[in-house]
C-alpha cells in the first residue's frame, strides 16, 4: 500500500498523456484528470493511492461524461500486488474502464488496459463442470456464503463408500460400487483424497483410523 498522496500521481499521468498529444488539466468538474486532443472525446483519469471501491464508483460515474475513463494507482511490488492487479483488471474489463499504474520511483506509467465494451467470453468446460456438479450433488448440504468445508458430489460419494466399509469391513471396489450406486467407488478409494481409505490387497479396501473417525462424527 502506498503512503504517497494522490497528487504524486498527477505529474507522471499528465506527462504520459501530453506525450500522446493531449492537453491535460486537473480537477475539472470533479474529475481528477481530463485530457483533450482535437475533436476526440475527453479522456478522464481517476487517481487513488490504492484499489478501492470508491475509485470504481467514481470512475463509473465518469462514464456518463466519456467512454474513455481510466483509473490510476501506484505500481506496487510483490505477489500480493500482482494478484490484486489481476483481479482488478478483470473488474475494469467488465466495467469498460481502463487501468494505469504509476511507478513512483521514476514516474513510469504503464497502461494495462484501455477502456472498451465488455464482451464476456464463455467457458463451455466450466459450464459443464457446474452443471455436472449440480446434477450429481444430492440435496442441498451447504449454506450459501459458507467459509467451512464444502460438501461436494465427490465428497458425498466418498461418504457413501466409507459408510459401506464402516458397516461391512474390507470390501472389493466392485462390491462397494454395486451396493452404494457410486460407479467410481474404486477410483475414489484408490485416490483417497481425504485419507479415509487404504488398500489391503488388490482391489480390496478398508477404512483408515482417520476414515473411521470421520464416519463417527456427525455429518451434514
């Protein structure tokens, strides 16, 4: 997080725009930076010392004045800033905003994104995963907004397998699949993502102590 005031961003932003032939003025009718070039629509830049909701609110308001609206923040360092930059780039793209960063050590301005209409690119694979998970999940075992362990369809299938082993002891994967209706029972027990299963010999599995403990605890 930068401790420099927003005014330190103005000189490098002004110089950056002037190099591109714009006439630049500050604090025009509430806009931090306004740049004009010939008969083109105005370019508006809103300045903040860090990414903040108020910055996006201001920039969205400026879209009523021009389609060419940017936000500008100091360029940070480290992984945390890079993650924040990536997330806020996505948000800017959705809002039709541009994004600039200013390296305060030397005033270098980098344009990461220009304003433009947002056209979402669908992901058929992600959509299929969403629909598959929805259809496989039994009931509604989770609370919306939960921060705890999420009960997925995979976990529900693993619980069915573990419940069968708890009742019948070591069993063949094919027997577990038939008894529980979990077609992927052998794969679930072999992969053992939760530490509940162990193979006693080829194709036969039993519960681990961790698995027995998990089955003894109340479940949603």
